[in-house]
């Protein structure tokens, strides 16, 4: 019986060159600046979609390079991809359903404001 509790393969970490880490850092800074710029701009209802796309890009950069997912087993990347797609699908369904109750919410808020002012 072996006294190793892990696979027989030895796991050696992947060392990234400093130039690549600086490029990823620069990309994250640029995406952060883009987030601030789009936050101040009027995107005519696409604000949330643009913010989510930028945030997904930033999260992907962090996962792929700083968490070494790019150099890990493809199965782990596939799980990450499916997770991002599931969250995107969930948010899409929530966004589609949010329009249906807007009139009820506005009416309730206006009634509450009238009751408070009396």
C-alpha cells in the first residue's frame, strides 16, 4: 500500500512570466477604467448588460491567469465555462421577467408615498 494519498503524478505549479502578468494586470486596469466610463455614460437601458460583460471579462482574466485555470485540466475550464453560462442564462431570465411587474411596483410605491405624506 502506498503512503501517498494523491495520484502518482506529481503536481508542479505553473510559473507565469512577469511580462504576461503585467499584460493581464494592464488589461484589468483598462477594463476597470472602461467600467467607470460606461457607468457615467447613458447606454439607454443596456447599462446592466455592458457592466456584466465587462465584469465577466475581468473575472475570466483573473481565473485563467492568476488562478492558473488556463494551464489546468480542460475539465476544470469546462466547469468554469458552464458556470458562467448558467449565471448568464439565469440573469437573462430574470431580466425578461422584470418588465412584467413594473406597473404594480410603481403603483405600490406611489400609494406608499401618498400615505407617508398624509
